[in-house]
C-alpha cells in the first residue's frame, strides 16, 4: 500500500511528485506480475483475494491520480495517449477483472475500499478527457465494471453512486445531456512515445457505450427495484414518477429503436443484449407499481412493439427487434 514511490511529495514545497513514464510503466508491470503470482497460488487453494483487491486498488488510484497532459489531440482529431497511461489502463482492467470474483471472501472494509476506487475511476472529471475516457477506449462495454457490480454488495454500489455523483452523470451522458468537448492540444506537446487510440468521434462513441453499460450494471445489481435503485436523483423522498423512470429507461429503448429501424449494422447483438438486460431489470423492478409501470411501458416499449407486430415476423429477425418483442412479453406476464 506504499504506492511504491509514485505518491510522494517534494519535501521542500509539499507538492505532489510526478513520476516519470518509466516508473509508471514499471509500477504497472510489477502489479501485473504480483497479481499473476496471486492467481497461481490461488490455484493451490491459498486465498490471496485481499491482496488482489489491494493490487487493483493501487492501480486504480494511480490512474485516477493522473493529471492533464497525458493525451494529445491533433488538427485531424486523432487522439493519442501517453504510453504509460495506456499500460496503466490495460493493467487496471485486467486487475479489476481478476479481483472482482474475490470480493465475496474479502473483509467488508477492504471490499468497500476496492469498490469505492472502482466507482470513482468511472466518474467523469471536469477535464475534456479524463481517465474514464481512457478506460472506455480499451473497454467500451465496461466489462470490468460489470464484473465488479456482479460481486459487490448492492447497498455499497448505491451508496457510492450517490456519494460520487456517478449515477447522475451516467444518466445525463446516456440521455445526451453531457457530451465531451475535445479541443486540439498545443502542437509543441508532441511526444513520440504515445499510442494512437482513434479519433474524437471514436472516443465519444466508446464513452456512450461505456455509460450505457455502467447504467445497466447499476440496474442489474439492484434488480431495478425502486427500493434500491435511486430513481429520484433530484428528490430524497416521495414516490417515483413516470418521468423518473423514463429518464433511466429511454436511452436503452432509443438504442433498440434505432436497431429496429436501421438493422444489425447499427445495433449488434452485444449492444442489444445490454439494452434488453437493463430494460428488463428496470421494468421488473417497478412492476408492482402498476400505475408507473403501465405509463412507462405505454410510452416506451409498446409503440415499437405494435409497429413490429403490424409488419409481421419478417421484420423481427435482428437482435434489437427480438429484444423489443421479449420486453413486450413482460407486459403480458404482469
């Protein structure tokens, strides 16, 4: 937990010490190697879950602590990341993935610290590009966060979502209310030791997919229950409303609607599955609230399903159409 020297301060002025690229790359590789050793030992029945959680938390803190200056945007909107940041992010994704299944056997305090670091790393900062964008470029479907959500306690996830504001931010991103503005950086900052990750449009698309996936994880982890999922982001008390729930559901339904009209080239099976899983969890979670459930269903799923039924079975062959029809069956089941 010492940070291996990357979080030291200058003794004279008390300012944070900024490690060199070589130190950060070595830091990532050491943590990756130690995690591999923990994995090998675990195969012999030795429990190193707490240690793997520590390793992932260390790297999450290192990534989250990176300041501006680790990315460049040229005049053609090509984005490049410092090589050390690219390696840290790749290592973080691997460590989150390996540590998440150990949460069930990890002491509660360590578990909460780990989940806190994971949640905070996905909370967007004020910068044009922040660490969450770097993770999106490598893991656009936020598979590592989904794995954390599967093993973390729902109460801890909800508490941290409120403390960090991540859920409010994610819902805004999914509804197109919070985009990213990426300006070209100073050409004098050119650095040959960088990794090209794509264009600004590519990054915006990955960021949107990541946001959908994170919101899906919160819905699935809480089973969409209005007793657990904080639909009332702007109010602390009172019953949930149609508007509360539609703001959460609409991003997924809109993606499926695009897939219905445009086909599999726009919405593939993986994206359709994310949207269906999130929508199903939410609709099942509010099903007991008949008034809200009926209003939400009639405003979102029903019009698309009616249109598909009118066209006939030939128009239900793609993944998005099939997902809409399965969601439509929830109404019959209710």
